[in-house]
C-alpha cells in the first residue's frame, strides 16, 4: 500500500486529517516531538501512525513499541487500534512504562539467579503501608495518619523518579523522612526474598540497563520504532529509560503537551520536553494546534491564559468549531451559595453531559450533601480515594458525640482522652477497664484523684458532656472546638507533628456545615454514614444520567459539554506553597498550578463556569489569581468584540446606503420569507411532540408511557384531559427535552405576594420572609423549609391553604417532582382538599419538570384508584 492508497483507505474509515496531522502520521525516521494542544486528536494520530508504519513502511508490528503513562490510556489506545485495524494489522506491543520496566526487572533477576517479591502484593504489617507505618511509629513514636502516609509515599516516589538522594528533597512534611526512607530501603533489601515496590520497577530497570550492556543491547534490538503518549507526565527516570532503549536507531515518536504537565508530585516536569532537542540529535518538533473539542470562546481564553507561563513551547491553539457562550465567572458569598448554584444549574440544564471539577477531594463533601438533598445523581471519579469520613478528626468529633450520650463508655473515652485539656492517663484508662462502670466515669476519676483542681476538672468535663448532649448539631461541633478545647489540641498536634492547621480546620468546618442542616445529633451521625456510603457507591452511576464529580488531576484527558470549576480561591488553586515560592521568584510551582487550571478549563466543550467566593468554609477568602487573570482576558476580549461589532455595523450601514430602494425591499422580503420558514419549522416540530404521541416516546426511548399498561395509559390521558392539560396550556408536559425555566428567575417578592394572595390570612412575616429566599440560586431553601420540623413532608403549618400555597410554589419551581415515591401517599392524605385538586397536584408532581419515571406514574395511579372518594377504573 502506498501513501495515497493509505489515506484513501483511512478516509473510507471516517478519518479526515488536517495537514498537521498528516505530517505527523507520515513522519519518516529519527526522533520527533509532537506537541498536541488539548482536543487535537493525538490518539487518532498515534493509531494512524502505527497503521502507516505497518501498511506503508512495512514494519513488522511486533517490532513496534507503544508506551503510555497509565493503564487506562494504554487500554484505550489498544482498544481503539483493535477496533479500527484489528483485522488488518498484527499484534503491536502496547504497554505502560511501568509494565515495560517490569519486563526488564524480571530479566535482570533471572540473569542473576535471584528471586524477588512485590511488596504491594503483600497484606497486613508486611504490606508497603504496613511497613511504613511500623517504621514511622518506631522512629517518631507516633501513629502514621492516612494523610501523612500519602505524603510519605509521594516523597519516596519523587526521590526515585528524580534520581536524587533523599537528603536533597526539600519541604517534606514528614518528620525524619530521610531515616524512614533509608530504613525502608534496607528492609526491602534484607528481606528474603528481596522486596521491590512499584517505583523500584523503574529504578532497578534503569540500573540494570546502565550496568548490563548485554541486557541493554537485547532491549535496544527488540524494537525498531518506539512511540510514547502523554510524555509530559513522565519523570526524569522514565525519560532516561526511554532514551536508553531508543538508541542507536532513535526512531522515537514522542507525543505530549508541556502545557498539560500537572504531575510534579510524581517528578514529572515540562523541562524534559523542553530539553528534547538537546537530548536527541537532529530531533524535529511538530505542532498540532487545532482544537476539535471546545468553542472559540473557551479556546481563545485558555490559549491566552497559559501564555503567562514562561517555561513552555508557544502554541497558537485555534478551532473551527462554531461560536458559543462566553466563559462565565460566578462570585458567591460562600460554599453554601456556590453549592446551591451548582444544584440549580444541574437541575435546569441537565447532568449527563456535565462535570464539576475541583482541586482537592475535600471540595466534594458539602457538594454531595447538596446534590443528594436535591435528588441529583452523581458519579465521583476515584471515589475510593476519598478519606474524609475515615479521617481521625471526623472520628474524634463523632466519638465526642457518642460519649455525650453515655459517659460510662471506657472504649470511646480511650479514643479521645488526649483530645481535651483535662489530663487522663493510660493507667487511669486501664483502671477503668478493670472495674464495673455503673455511673459517670468522671465521678469515678474524681474520687480516685487527690487535689481540688483535678477533681474540679473532672466535674467540669461531666457537665460539659451533659451540655453537649443537649445541643443541636449546628452548635455541637463548635462547642467541642471551643468549650472542650479541641481547637487548642489541634493547634498543639499541628505544631508537634507538622500537620496543616488549615487542612484540619477545613475538615471541622465541613462537619459544621453538614451538622447545620440536621435536627438531632443522631441525625447528624447518620447523615455522615449515609454520605460516606453514597460516595463509596457512586461508581455505580458511571455511564448513567449522572453528573461527574472529579479532581482536576483525575479529569485529565476527558471532556464534557458543560464544566463547572469550583472553590477557585487563593490557597487552593494556586496552593499556598506555590504562592510563597512565586513571591521569592521561584516560579516552577506557580507555573504548574497555572497548567492545572489550564487543563481544567480545556475539559469544557461548550460551557465553562468558574466559581469563586468571598468566604471559604466561614473564613475570609481571596479570589484565585487565575480567576482574576481570566477576568482580565474576558474584559480585553469584550472590548475587542465591541470594536469589531462597531466595524461590522459601520460596514453594513455603508453597504446598505449603496443599495437601491428595490434592492432594500428585496432584502426585507427575503428576511420575511426566512422568518416564516423558521416559524413553520418550529410549529411542525411542536406538532411532533403532541400529548399522547405514544410512538414518539417509544422512538426516543423516554417518556412516562414506557412500561404502562394500556389501561393505565388511557386512565392517565383521560385524567390529563379532565384537568385541561394540553400541549398549549402546559408546555413541555410530554417533551423529552427540558428548557431553562424562567420561573426560577422570578423575583422573590413576586412569590411572596403570590403566597399572600392565596392564604386565608397573612402568616408570620418570619415564615414568609423565608420564602423570599426563592430566587435564582436558592430554590432549595423552600424545600428545606417545608421539611424543617420533622422527617414528614408538608407539616410546617396547620393552615391547609397556606400549606397548599407552599406546595404550589414548589410545583412551579419544579422541585416537588423530586420528592421520593414514598411521599406520594403522604401528599394525598395530608392535603385536605377536593379530589380534583389532589389529582391536579399529583399530576403536576409527575409531569412538572418532565419527571417521566414510570414507577412514579404507576404509584400515582394506584394511589388515586385506592382513594375511597375516587371513581375506580
């Protein structure tokens, strides 16, 4: 197959390449760095180049190696290649760099006749985390927390991937890191058989290739062409391995984007790509600069934003996609308002093609609480990495609350004995374990203790825990922090162990936020357990109609139609360390933070919203400098557009002045024809969605008709007709698509007057003023208000008319349609009005906001048929 035949063949398969993509595919021999902007189609180019090498250059597929950074990327590339060319091309070796290095390690150990074992495959105290925990406790005489364990593992990874000694690693938040590192390495060497970990696969492979010329020659001769993807994510050690095995042929095809290098904590740096021409003689650089993903508005702002970085290749990212919306910046009072905005956006604009991205996993906790209360399904990427609920601070607070219910529980006291200011020793705990506890532990300790001050301290603790038990959750966490002295203990722990005080305070503030929405302490504890389970099982929603929640790092390589970036404040992105370094003219960290922000922005296809706030978890917050940079760029773009619009208007006016009267009349006639055509098409489209169009709903595989029996269907349609529901009187009843509801934007005062008008008499201003919170981004408050008194629904007021007014507000706002099915019966029994009105309310519940859940309709019909006052069908 020649080149022309190849491109004709792939065109038949649906591949239409740009000139830059064609150049990359047919690149001949020698080292090449292909710089691909976000959404440039690099995976497509890689698999087409593989096909080109085999079918046109006649390279044996078994002599081609394709390396990627992660398993998911390797699988995606292998699957796409097989899907497109599996029947035409033989086996190409797709592998991660770690898997390839592991092959070298196995060969090296075989040559030496030695055995080994992978430590990550062991469990318990012999596992990697078990060994590190043991060494940490032995050296520091304190327990290793999950956060510090992650920090320790990242530091070990960084040292090995950077090819440096542990002594040269700066700013490690792990006490006695060098000693722990050296003892860990010694432990693995002395173990029989020798232990190796994930990072050792790289370092041992590199050492073996450097020290064993025969082994190196064997791997150099194995492949004629090497291709690497996501090369900006590879460390110095990984680059060195690739450099060794690609010699002497140097047929190396490296694909990456220095602007998307965001894994500095794994020792990946953009400088390795910047040094590519110096490392490889006669290296060439190609650029793929067309973005096929995003709108021109997102592309232009992202392009100009990343240009503030200095350590990079300049790229002129462009797109031919149709224009869309301007990048939006939303500034909120705090997290609560931000979460309510996200909920409202997802309710009104859809969840399936939306994603909420954030820097830290902590950001997802209160958001999940809000989404769950609003009935919005979600899928969290890497939900198994969420450790909020297992954090020792969260466990401490829960144990404080447990102990307040029973101050006779020695086991619970043992977990928090060092977390308040009054001293309780291990010996005292052991004493308590050995006796029968039939009264307050503090009374027993007081009797055993000499000295009035210590006795007084125990008495005070007893009274404080008694007071804690009587508090609502909204005040309980603050009471533990202040009255029981937990904040002072936290400060001491941070000082002694090097923990981040800001991080621990954030955990406590999140707990306070969740607690504020619960009525009792058991409700609060149950809510935490419920949210933990919700997050753990959110993976089940993958691939369904659910919003994706993800850290920016986990979102790399993905895309969504609508993207919301949240918690964009100084100290989170960019983080505090990067800001401090930048102040001292050390720009590497701040540039990586900017790259991270750039990666987040370029995940969006059509809509991008940046969310910042004035208060973060009740603390004064400063808007992220990156948001300010984007805002400045938007203002420049707006000014440029104004100038351009003025120029176009001027040119059009001049053009019109040159037209004759007859030509102007012809233009008006054509415009009228076009308008009539648009109106006709709109009307035809509307007619396609007439009420009761059974075939339409089946064709769309949506709609509440699916799954109904003929009898149920007839009954329901007659019910709708009885109450005058038609396509014109109730727009959208049978529509599958949901447009943005203007009702959400109705001013709060209008709703207040509307409720007044429907009440027998004016209720307390305090209650009605609460309703005024209904506007734009606060629609959830009305639902919370109705559920305020207990777990029942609609029991806030004894005034049935007032109650019904509240219900109708909810119906008009499209909120009640998300009430759980089990509440339908409560609705029927609780609304003391005529059956016709009941039907009206319940039909709206099913139809408003296009709630087509068939089981809800079936439940409604069954309940109405059981009503004694209703005519049975």
